[in-house]
């Protein structure tokens, strides 16, 4: 899916710069969550420094272009907002991340149950659901 990042930046009141377009372009090429270090490896030859990447990611998060993906890792990972709804399975050994879909049916009943059991909330706006375990490759390496 090709995104019109120039329009997105303008809509969110950002100046359209090549660095911002390059950073967003990395997200469109990779459907997995991405951290600043990964972006830096790709863009360092273009003269983009790590501080600029961190600042850009934070500003994109605050404006709603990106969202954090909780992968329980030392680094913060981001994804584009508005991509299809999905969750992650994360290997605790090698840190491999895979996406999975299909929570809609089960999450509706879980949310309904949570609201019935908790009298402090009227509604749920969104949810986060990620799984952590050992991938097949790491499991086979143990054998």
C-alpha cells in the first residue's frame, strides 16, 4: 500500500522535508514495528543523525502518524497509525516479531466482559494485545 506521506505531513502541520519523507518511507516498506536504530542504519549514509530520527519519531507519535508497539524490548518500536489492525508475537530469545490478525471476535466479548466487571469505565476506545514466546528456529536450536 503506497501512502501519500506529503499529504499526511501537510495535514498534520509538518513542513515536508526529505528526511521526514525518508523516515515515513521506511515504515511503508516494512510492515513490522521499527525502532530508531533500524532507521538510522538505513539513513545514516544520507547524513541523518540519530537525534533527528528520535525527535522525528516522537513528533510523529504525538501527532498521530505513528504509534508505539509494545514489544517489551529495550528500544521503543513504532508503526504507522491506520495500517490494518493487528497484533504481534515476539520471540523472547531472538526478538523476531510476527504480526497476526483475527482478534476482532474474541476482543469484543472480552471488552464487554471487562466493562461488566469494572464499574469505573463506560467504554473502551482501543486495545493492545501482544504475545511473547519462543520461535520455532530458537526452539530447534535448543535441541
